């Protein structure tokens, strides 16, 4: 594969990982007041979110350094978008 394909795939992969991670965080916090055991709900969601995120980063790491850097850039970019959208902060 050429560099452009690896980098663009890494950015998309990082964006997907961030959407899952921060979307799951938002969902956990939104549903927490309605569950019977909120601490178990929160920490269970935390383990699932970090497990998926770290597994996705590990898969990018197996591809090489450019893929990892692109994945981190995509993760950070999607994080900035999602945090501003989901928190309601205008910026």
C-alpha cells in the first residue's frame, strides 16, 4: 500500500475509534441516572471503551508508525468535534 492510503485509512480509523469512545462515554453518562447500579455501569462502560480503543490502536501499531500517527491525529480531530457537539459548548 502507498503512504497516502495508509495515512487516510489511519485518520478514518482514528475517527471511528474516537466516535466509539466518546459516544460511549456520552451514552454512559446520559443513561447513568436511570440504571440501578450507576458505578458498575460507569466502570463497565469505561472498561469496554478503553478495551476497544486500545485494541484499535494496537491494530494500527501493527501497520507501522505512519498509521499510528494518522490514527492519533484522526482520534484527536474527532475528539475535538464530538466534545464540542455533545457538550453543547460553542467554540
